[in-house]
C-alpha cells in the first residue's frame, strides 16, 4: 500500500539517489520478512513546513515476523546482522540498515524503527529538505478530463478505496467506491445520476470477484463503460480470463495517483502534454552490443531480476537466473563453459554471494578461476569493495543499479562476439 500526504510539495531538493536507496532498503527487508498475504505500507507525510523547506517522515510498515528487543540492539550497527539463522533463511539484513542510517544522518535526518516479535515492524526516517519549484500542473496530472467524468472503484481493501477517493479529490473528478461486487452492481443498477464512465475493479474479492463483476457490468453497460482491472497479481496469469470477461485495461498494485491519472487519460482519449524531459539523441546505442554472451544473475528478489533483465536484454545478453548462491553454484558447476560472466548479489538466503564466489573459485576447473564475477550490493564503502575482492570477485556495482555503471563493467569484462 502507498500512502502519500497530499501536502508534500510537488518538488523537493535532496539527494534523489540516496533518498531512494534508503526507501528501497526498507522495502526489500519488508518483502523478505513478510509472509504471503501479509501487508506492507509505504507512507510519507509532511510534518512541518516553512516557506523554504519541509520536514518529511517516511515509513515502511510490514506485518511480518517482527524483531525481538534483543535483536533490535544490533540492527543499525555496521557489519552486524540481527540474527544469523534468520539471515541464512531469508537473506541479508542489518548491513543495509547500517548504511541507511549513515546516509540519513549525513543528510541531516534521523532514522528509527519500532517492532515487536511476531507482530511486524516499522522502519522510518525523518529528514528536512528544501522546497523546489516546477510545473506543478504537470506533476499533478491535470490533463484528466473532469467534465462529466464519473469513476467507480470496487475493492475490498478500505485503504485502496480511501486512496482512490483522495486521488479523485486531488485531481477533481467524481468518484464512488464499493467494497465488493454486489455493492458495486447495486450502485450501477440503482444509480439515479449519469452512468459511470470508468470502473476500476479489483481481481480478487470475497463473494463476487472482479471477473464475475466485469461480466455483469458488460451485460448492463455493454461497451459504454471502461473497465480497468487492478491487482497485485501478474497480468499474464489473469489476462485470458479478464479479457474474455470484458476488461479493457490493467494496472498493477501498488497504485500511484500518476498511474491512475495516466490510465484515465489514455482510456478517455485526453491528450497528454509532450514529455518535458529532453532525450539525448547523442547517447550511445547499445542495442545488441553484447549479443552472443550469456550471463548468470544470482539474485533472490524477483523485482530486482526483472529490472536487470529489462536493462540488459536489449543489449543482446542471454540471462539465466538463480534465486540464491547455492543455486548459482549448482548452475555454474553443471556447465562451467556456458556462462561468460556472473552478476552476484551479496545478501541471499541459503548461501550468500561471498560464500558462493569462494565455492566457485575453489572448483578444480579452469573456468572457475577465470569467469568474471561482479558483485551487486547497496554496500558501497571501501571495506565492502575490499571484502568482495577478497572473496574472489572481479568488480562491484552499487544498488540501486546505474545503467551507465553496469555497461562500463560489462564492457570491461565481456568481449563482443558479433
């Protein structure tokens, strides 16, 4: 869930990369330690404002396994982890928090956490930033056509319904909400006013689910309403059933107001402004640059794998993935000559990047000594880089990944085959 205070200025002046790095660390830990069907909430609020600055409080709250009082004492200490056994089961924790603490304090802020074992955890930071200026209208997506636009949102989550209502108020269009399919259909059938133009429907709901509700909407409205399905599930898993029922579009959770506005604009035919970001047409084109090379990506977080694939596949690379260090060792050992390079995350469950690299280097085969292994980690201090090199890695890239840095390392360690 995303909860963003509408009083946060449209533009702030801060260190964008480091700001995002801390939030990414909080979210990564929350994902690792929250079981299926759990909840993770990212929230940001403006707790103080003056003409030139504002103080932001950013929090990530999860319903995961929680942290004991004893373990909490070690969390923000450099190069210590809360619990070795938990780390081996779920992947690394602690090191990123120590770095996050260092980053926030260098930016003049404070970092903190609240947790109870078995009852989840909240990690947050408070930081004062300068207020910036810019095209406020563009940021708030005022291109939404508010004339005669009526939106219905159907979701069993009260947080989602509240978020849509707040978004509608900010963007200025009429919005009604319903907690389930039966309530939604009653609003549609017994609606005394103009019909709904756009209907957002959650896929999974108790009772009448989103697929069944879409079928009933089509029976009532025919093609005179736009149905947009929302879900945290992958679109490919529900696409066939959803399109057959009459769904027009799909957007994934978590939801952002910009995503909602863009979807409405596209569906209702409201033209967008041209992008205000200037594209550098002189930037090098690396399409197909590394064609013929195959790399092994060892990374335990699925979204990180997707990001790496999106960045590197256009360059012609064939990318195999391993969910932890143990699987990476197994894949390399099974066919040592298959891979030209390994991208190795540091903190993974079962076997971390250091141990996996040492195991590969110890194998009595020529490829084990020569294959380039590049570490991927948010830990970018000199000691971290030295530790990677000592384990047998050839190089290091920081997280979040910078595409120019990644390309630079690939050019250094891969040869062009075409």
